[in-house]
C-alpha cells in the first residue's frame, strides 16, 4: 500500500471514530424539567411563563411533627392549582435552636449536619404532592436574614460569636455581624455540607432522587443573599460562584439561581449584580420589590404614594431587563409585596391599594411575556391561604401565613378570603398562559 493511500485510510478511520463518539447516546434528562433555551424558560418543549407565589412554610406544613398539617397542605395546593398557579418558592428548612422570638420553627438543621427528619419528611411529602399536580418548586438553601437562621447560624458555629437579634439590637448591628459571612471560609464549609446533604437526598415517598425530580424547578443559593458591605463585595461574589459550582456538580439537571433582590441587594452596585449573574452556572436572574420596606410608600399614605411606587417599580424592573437581554438569561420577579389597606393585619380589612399595585406589576410581567420578552415570571409574597392568625407576633402553635415570624402576621399575606386580590391574580394567570402557547 502506498504512503498516500495509507494516510487517507488513517484519516477515514479517525473520522469514523469521531462520528461514533458524537453519535453516542447522551444521558437523557428526566421529562418535565424546566430548562433555559436561548434566554427563555422551556418545559416539555413549550415556552414556560408563570405567575407563582411564595410558600416558604410548605415543607413544615408537609411534616407530621410540630407545625405539620398535611390536610391543610393539600388544600392549599389544590386552591393554588385551581387559580392556575404552578410555581412555588419554598424554604428548604430553618436553622438553629427553637424558642427564639422572630425565628421560624421547627428548625430543620438543629446544629451543623444534625437534622430534624420530620422536616425532611415534610419536604419529601410536599414535593410528592406538587408532582401529582404538575407544580414546580424553587427551593432556597440559605438566608441572609435572621428569620430562618442562615448567615447568622453558620457564623455562630464557625466561631464568629453570637449573632445579634434585629428585634433586640436593631438591624444595623445585625447587618454588620452577618457581613462577615462573605469571607468566613469555615461558615462556607458548614453551608456546603448542608447543600450536599440536601441535594443528595432521595424522596422517601416517590423513590426519586432530588437531582432527578421534575417537581423541582431550581436550586436557589439563598433568600436575598447580600454582601452587606463594600469590602465584602468580591468575597461575596466568590462565595456565590463556589456555591453554584458545587450545586452544579451535585445536580446537572436542575436550574440554579441566586435569590438576589437585584441592584438593591448588591449595595446599589449594578456592576456587582451583573458580575454574579454572569456566572456560567447561574441560569436565570432574580429581583425583588418591596415598596414599603424601601420607603417608596409609607404607612399612612399607601394610596397617595402608589403612583410613586409604580414609577419606581417600572424603573427598577426596566434597569434589570436591560441586563437580562444583555446576558440572554430570563428574569423573574420572585418577591413583591404590598400592605393591606390602612396597614391593617386583619383578614377583614380591604386590599384595594394592594390590588392596584399587583395589577400594575402583573401587567409589566405579562405584557413583556406576551411580546416574547425575557421577563419570564413572578412570585407574589406571599400565600397565607387558609391560615387564621391569632396573634400579630407569631407564636408556636399559630397557623403559618405568608409573613414569617419576624413580621406582623397578615401584613403582606394573600388569604383565600381575599377575593378581590385573587381575582386580579386569576386574570393575569389567564393572560400569561397565552405567552406559553
């Protein structure tokens, strides 16, 4: 055989080997998972846009221990599904000791790596019931705030001292303390072990590995993670990058998100927000909106200052939509809330101003979605459903509402009895469904 023919033969063998390798069947992802394709959510081959809610207490309600009420859980899921809501943002579990005022209990992680299995059982049960209804969960793993432990819990167990309680010391001392989290490697290690323990689980009721369960849409690093100081910005960004890489290594199937408030949660630094959202392991962008908490409206002037809140809301959203288009990643407004009329906590009070604000926010999301934009969805805060709160300050034994333990019970909750608000939600759910066709 001459040399030229031999060279051709080797080339042909190489091409055949390459083709065989490229045609080798790749592992298929479980059906029903939400994906990002060309900057948009896709589920089962169709565009996925949604109006959802925050249901932080879902795993507790699904337990058979303290706080559990599976009958109520199934009723709440049925009510939400009947409204067309299929996307729920949920806390995996609270951290630390029980009996602490303004903190959610029962806790899941009593001490680092020590778990209350009744809450894990509650999460298993919740995901099973959501799967039956073709609903999906965004599960957040950490919290910068005190109400579920989070930053302060990990810092305490890393030897950084006792975290101040905002209800006792005020929020400024608390934020100064938790700003240490961004650079505390020991606290990170404790959190990463928790991440491994959660994501590596198999659901006891369905037999599905969490990493393969289509009832999960996204793992979220935390609820409103912040640097809390200018000095902590880059360590904060590095921690988020490490956390997202770890999650991706444990679960290649599900989406990953940060849980950020957006510019507001990045020390007003849009460059930092762009940096953390640019990470290749972050699949989509989050923002939050709190007109009262951010002083766009005030307790006595909710109606009068509503136009100001709407103007600021649109400007805030538009700024983040520009970045969403630049990064080619969907944007989700996963928290927005507004007080009841007169700043009342009673279910008997009206919600006319809230309804108008909700209607405005929903229109921004849905109008963009109907135009094929990257504003992919929103989760209002939060679902109080069938709860009947007995006290303004939550106490053990009280029903869980959309307002965590540090907040006045009923202030930002949407109850099943809030018919006018639910009508607004239903209308926008019907509209956004058109974007998915």
